[in-house]
C-alpha cells in the first residue's frame, strides 16, 4: 500500500519569503488534505520522510521526529528561502518532535498547529494561535464508522480463504450427501464467520464508548458473545435441520474469540490507545484468543464426524 510523495519543500500557490512553512508527512493522503485546506493561500509545505505513514502514527513510531525535521530544514536550505524562523508542525506530530531541540539545532522555532488540517486557515489568520476546539481530537460515531472499512480489509482477505474452506469442510461427515451437508452445516459456518466479523469489526467500533472495559479485546467480547447467542438461537430454532453434536459449543467459543481479536485490531485506528497499552493488552489477550480459536475449530471439525 505504498502511497507516498517525495519528501522535500513544496510551494502551495505563490509563496514568498514571508509565507508560512507547514510541516506534514509524505503519506499522500495527508499531503493532499493539507494542500486542499490551503486552497487560495500561499504557503510552503515541508514534507518529511515518514515511509508513507500519517503524521500521528509516524510521530509515535519516531519517523516524524526531531532529527527528520532538522534534516529537511537544512536540506531545503529553508533559512535562504523564508525571512522568518517559524515552522508549523501538526499538533498530532508533537510526540515525535522536541521543539526546543529543533530550535537549538536549526534556528527555527516550532509552533504546533491545530489537530485538524481543516482549521489551518483560521489558525494562520489568528496569528498562529489555536482556539481551544482546535486542540481537541473528537472520535464520534461518524468518525468511527468511516474507519470500519479500513479495518475490514484485512479481515475480508482472510475470510476470502476461510469462508469457502469452512463451507466445503461442512460437506464432510454428517447424515446426508456432501452437498446437502455443505448447504446445511457449511452454510451455517459461513454465517457464523460473517457474524464474528460483524461483531468484532463493525459493532465494536460503533458501540465503543458504551461497551464496558478499557481493553479493546474485552469490548469486543460483549458483541461476540451476543452474536454467538443469536446465531445459536438461529441454528436451534429456524435452521433447516438440528445441529450436530459439538457444533453449538464450537461456535459459542469461536465467534467470541474471533470478535475479540478483530476488535483488538481497531486499536490502531483509535484516538485513545498507546503503544505500551496495546503491548500490555496483547500479552494478556492473545494467549487466550489463540487456544480459544483452536478449540473452537477443533470442536467444529469434530462435530462433522461425531455421531
């Protein structure tokens, strides 16, 4: 997913020696959004090498940082291009940039801009001062919804292999022919896999503020259990034929396990996780998710041959 622009100094409009210098990452979407927010204005855009990662994530990883900023200031010979000594760094780049060190090494003072690039115009017009609302990062329902497709991509890649595999395995064993079993047990397995994906990658982000617990894996457990109960009710009440032995416990284990894992993936798209917190959660959750997933699959395969 390489989506980058070359690092360096870019002109937006017709900037001169007095125009502001705004810093961003070389992730092309970040670059394009900053340019769009400056439509009709004249500015310099200093792009750092972040390996195609957005400002916030790159700052956390260290690639959007003090050394890279100083290197690009010197490489662009910025002191010969502008008459002032100010660079505007996105607020979300703050974790990677030590302003005092940049000043000492390059002579340029760092001013931290607003959270959202859409506020850059008002920020500049206010004399490089941010209103309180410009310093706050929201994460409302719509902002979580638009991130769901991003998190679904990897899940659907795995599902593209797992869904036909489970469907075909459902044809093994059982009382009927291969295809009648596949349309019964295999099709229900597909429904359960899709349900687990919906619980972990769709319902969890939507319900995030209202789900109990701080850990994403714990938050994903609630929709996972609820989805498993609904699916089991479907299997035992309105499905064409009764469930096989071990089939019900298999999905009661596997659906919540998958849901918690997929929910935990959303930590990378959240506004309130930290690297240390994610590592701590993984040390606790993954050793539980793996055996639960293995047990669920084993029970389901066993259900295909249990009498």
